[in-house]
């Protein structure tokens, strides 16, 4: 395992993102929507740095088809517990790869008439993007490597690493 982003850099960047989000959302009582499972640590670290009223929601989605490539056809496995009509929504994601999953999710959420909808992602692989996806806050742009840790998995392993790592030989 090679360390790509060490723990202290992750935490420093989450601090910065929280600062930007606080400036933009304080007083609006936003709904932060964590996309399970990969975004759990990012959501927890981000949300505890936001010292104003907000709500936390969780969604689980799964792509049909091959497990390493997103198909763009997404099934909602766990939906929101709340009505988001008129609310300010911030989707909290671990990583945007093709963008297909979030494109589908954003469209589904937009059809519920939120007051606004934005995305914060910890990681982005711009070189892999297929879907046009406006993402307001990005933690780190990375190369086209498969990364794990800080919530991200390879076959459900390595989510509990406190840093972002690269497995050089995937098997
Ligand atoms: P997209 O629809 O191609 O943008 O897929 C995004 C989803 O694929 C993310 O939310 C992750 O669950 C998963 N994913 C994409 N790249 C990686 C990676 O490098 N490591 C772990 N999971 C990844
Ligand atoms: Mg994910």
C-alpha cells in the first residue's frame, strides 16, 4: 500500500472545505446528504466542523453491472428519511470518477424541488469524467488510480484506513 494523501493533509483540507461551506451555508439549515458507504468518514469529519444548524441524511445507491465501472444506471437502495422540498441540499461524496452515479442522483434529487443543490466531493478523477457534473467543492484532484481508505474500499476492504492509499497490484 502506497500512501497518496496522508492523514494530516486530509484533515487540513477538510478544515478548508468546512470553512468555505460555512461561509456559503450558515443560517440556511442545509441538509447534508452522505452517499453511503464511502463518504461516511468525510461526512463525519466535515459535519463536526460546521458549527451551525444543519441536518444529516444518508442515501445508498448501487450501480447495475460491473463492479469497477459505473454503468450510469443507478438504483436507490436507501432513500432519504425527509422531504427536501424547498431545502438547501449539499451532497457529500467520497470520489467522483465517471460522474454517472452523481449525475443520476442529482437529477433524482432535483425532481424533488430543493431550493438549491450542490456537491462536495473529497476526491475527483477529472480524467475519467463522462458525465457533465457541476461540483462546487473538491478536496483533491487525483490521477486515474484506484484509491482506498478514509471510507473508500476495494471489495469492502480498507475503508478504515485513516489516509488515502493506492494498492499498486490489485488482485
Ligand atoms: P462514478 O459513477 O464513476 O463517478 O463512480 C463513483 C463511485 O465509484 C464512487 O462513489 C465510489 O464508490 C466508486 N469509486 C470510483 N473510483 C474509486 C476508487 O478509486 N476507489 C474506490 N472507489 C471508487
Ligand atoms: Mg461512493
